[in-house]
């Protein structure tokens, strides 16, 4: 008999489902939520969490990889929300191979305002990373709406849809 009161696991499941339906949910946000559920003992493992929520075990692990990145690396990004699962996989592999070098590179790039892909290149020691320019803000009527970054072979334009007037 349902008494109108949800237990913690039911509440988490409902919250997770609602969050997953958001279009703007990031792997970092999802990973933090999964990490909290595991740390609080709501699920005995990431696999069990995935099974009970009806989501891919791979997605859970990728999201956890983002959320579990060391603070020193997270601080290199403009926002942890910019980090994608593929970035975390590359960074985790680099940390396993040579954590000391990754942390040294992190000290050098912290605060440089590079886009997420370029931060990853710098942290893993990709030679392409050395050729990238700094991020330039893009403004419309004095309001920042995105950024422009250029390198030797490409120009990357990033627009923030929340800051643009979509009717114009």
C-alpha cells in the first residue's frame, strides 16, 4: 500500500529521470548526482544504479568519470559544466599514464580561458594544444554572447544560446 511518502531511492530515481529529460543536462551534473547516490549507499554499485534507473551502464561510468576528475583539473576549465565524457576518458587515461605531468600542465594553464577541447589537449600534452590561441569574447551591443578562438587550421565560434535574442 502506497502511503504517499517516497523513500530516498524513489525520490532519487524521480529526480534523476526529470533531470535526464532536460536538454541542457551535462555529464558533470549527471555524474555528481550518480556519485552522491553511490556515496550515500542508495545503490551498491554503478552497474546496479544503471540497471535500476534503466540507463546505460556505459553512460553512468562516463558521467562518473567526469564528476570524479581531480579539482586541480576541473579548475582548468571555464566551468566544470563544459567537460564532456570523452574529455574525462582522455584525462583519466593521461592521469593513469603520468599524473605528475598532467598536474604540472594544469598549473600552467589554470585561468587561461581556453575552450574545453583545448584544455584537454594542453592537459594531456597534445602537440596541437601548443598552437592554440586564447579565447576572445564575442559581443553584440556590448553584451557577451560567445567566444572566438582561432588556431592554425581552424576557427572555433561558440555561441551561448541563453544570451542570444533568437528572434533576431
